[in-house]
C-alpha cells in the first residue's frame, strides 16, 4: 500500500508540494482518509444559527443611525466630494 498526503478543497484532491506521486497505468483502487473530521450538516447549521444570534445581539446594542442607509450613503458621498 502507498500513502500520498494531499489536500481537498471541496472539489478536487491535490498532492502536497514535493509529495512523490507514483506513476500508474490504468485504474488503481484507492482509499481516501480524512485526518480531520468533517463537520456534519447539522453542526454547520448550528454554527450559522449561532453566528446570526451574535450578529442580532450586537445590532441590538448599537444606537440607531438616525437616518436611513440611503441617506447615510448620500451624506458620505457629499462629504467625500467636498474634499475630505
């Protein structure tokens, strides 16, 4: 059995730089072993829920802007064109 270290980006596998890759002819059976446990979809969903909760909590402690986002952007443009 040969072992080749590599990385997986969600689409393709690539051997690490300077990792010797044997030449083969035809098809060769392989086994892929992930050294880090890939989080199941439930864990990802829970992480997204937690991030959203923290963002809402941060937003709730901020004072209101006192103007709409559109007004804020326009005021910023005016400030920039005034030479600031």
